[in-house]
């Protein structure tokens, strides 16, 4: 039976904007206040998904969340009809409205941590939605994320779902962006590398920006999923990288099967990480592709999102492929590095450049936009929705986006009740298109 890695990309939401909410994310802060183009953003994301599908990859999508999230406002004491409540909230705090209108759920690398069936104690694929406690605008995501994941991967003999971790920032969990799985083949038993920024109950005096992932959160997820202790590593991300704007490990490192592509400063002691991985999984022929700071300065790696790329096996291609943002091509040091890399006849031999600039301006590259899930043919047959893409379904989604999305969104537009009604119409149409059922609060209330 074939076992493959599927990529589930987050759809850019209708309220995609540049509010600069993510402290420690350099791109998000530097573009704060600019006018966004949600329609261009969603079409760029669908263009990447179409490219992956055309290459023979298993490609799915995860839907946007309901934004602005009016149930959050009601929970904070705002009352009245939707229009009046939104107006009251804006009068009280435009910053609050910006937070509950964020489209950050499109970065599905933060949606959940996943342990595939070959690695779990009970032979099921395990999902834990990330609590994203470090940032308020993201901390409200996990209830919807959990409903989405359960709709696509039904609880039962193949898939197991856990609640998001409780404990607030002490057990801050940022999902798969801080988790790497290594294996010889996708269906083989693998080894896990969990990367954290700080300990939960001790000060991190060496951090300027938040260490969003805690060691204790990573350890809890590994226990809940039944990860093999002997094949599971917990490693701290280099504070230097976090302070440079690498708020998640996937800004400075990416893996695929036996290959680990990372920046020299991603970890405090990369040699120790290599030795521990080899000891944990001696049957895996690891290949470590370490990029020296002298070749690609850390600031260029963060600016270009060289490592926030997808490293994938493309059917029919010799060697692995990097799916890179255009900014890599536009940054001299990263362009020179990639040109040399693909010419070196090493494990990474192809580089496909994608335009996801609307996402990049908010600090999310190709890897941020996708959640990786290892699936067997039988797993794929057991999925519960129409979230796996086909060319026809992609055509329908592009038509949907062109119909429902604005091509211009300023921060002041977030107060517009008409925007909320447009979002409801768009999401209502999407749930029908993808057979997601009554996913959103406004749908469940109506039922």
C-alpha cells in the first residue's frame, strides 16, 4: 500500500490584512498599516496548490476561519445585533477588532501537531490543535481548527484527536512549525524532533522576542500521541535565531524524510542535534544540509524565508525539490546559494519559485501555508470531506474567491458590517463546495 505525504494548504481568508499583530515577526511588523489584497492572496495560495497538484502531489486545503469572530466579542461583554456590536467594539478598541478579524489561520503549519500512524503507539494518526497562546489573535483559533480537522479526518480506527493544551503561555504550543519528522520512507517508523523556544516555568533572559513554543508543551504532545521516547528529541531553538525574527523553527529549518536543511544558527549546537538524531534512528541515512551564516546571513534567511520552503519528493524527479518564495530569488545571497545547491548534485536538485507575496508580507512563506499529513491510500479513502483538490475543484475555488473576495482591504475597513456579511456569504458557499457541513458559529446558530 502506498503511503504518501499530503499537504493541506490554508486558504487566505477574506479579511486578510496587515495589522502587524505578531510581535517578533519582522515581516508582519514592517508591513503594518499597508493596504492588503485578499483576492490576490487567496489566488496566489491556490496557484501554489495548483502547482503542487500538477507535479503529482496529494494536495488538500483547510478553510479560512470566521472573521471577524463575533462570538469572541459577545464573550467579552459586547451586546446587541451584529452591526451594533461591531460598532461598539470598534469604538472601544480598534486593536481588539483587528485581533478578532485576523486571517492568520491561513498559516496551517501552526494548525496542529501530527504524529503519523507508523510512529504512534496505537497505529493511528494523532492530531493536537495548537493553542497558539502566545498571540491573542491566534489563541482564538483552536476550537474552529479542531472542528475542521475532525471533519476531514474522522475520529475512529484511523484518526485520533486531542484537545488543545491548556495552561496558556506556560504551555504555549505553535503546532507543526516546530516539529520535524524523519524517516527512510513515509510509511516507515520515523523519528521526531520537537523544537522549543523556552522552558515553561523559567525565565528566558536571552530572548528579546517571545519563545512561543515551550518544552513542556512539546513533551505533553509527544506523550498524548504515544511517540516512541527513544526516537523523540526535544531541542531548543537558538535564541539568536528567535531574536533575529525566526519566531518558529520553520523559519530557519525544514526537513523531508532523511534530509535536514537548516541554517547554521538554527540550533545552539547543530552537531549535537545531528548526533542525537543518528543515535535515535540509526537505520536512517541522514543527510544534513547546513547553510553557513557566511554564505547566507541570518538576516537574509529571515528576510527571504529561504527555509520557510517546502522540501518535497516530486514523482518522476531525481532528487528533492524546494518550493520557494520569490523573495529567495530577489535576495542576492539566497539566490546564489540556491543556484549552487541545485547544481551540486546533492539531495536537493530542484527549486520551484512561487509568488505568495501577500502572505509573505505578513510573515508567512510556502511552508507556513501548509500542514503536512502522512496518509496511506486507505487513509485517503476514509477522509470525510472534499478538501482534497482536483483540477475541477481548484477551478471552482478560484471562481469562488473571485466572486466573494475584495481586492483591497485597509485596516479601517475592518469596522465595516458589510465586510462581515460578505465573509458569511463566502464561507457559507465554501462549506457547501467542500462538503464541510455546519462548521462556523453563524451556521450552527442558524441551525
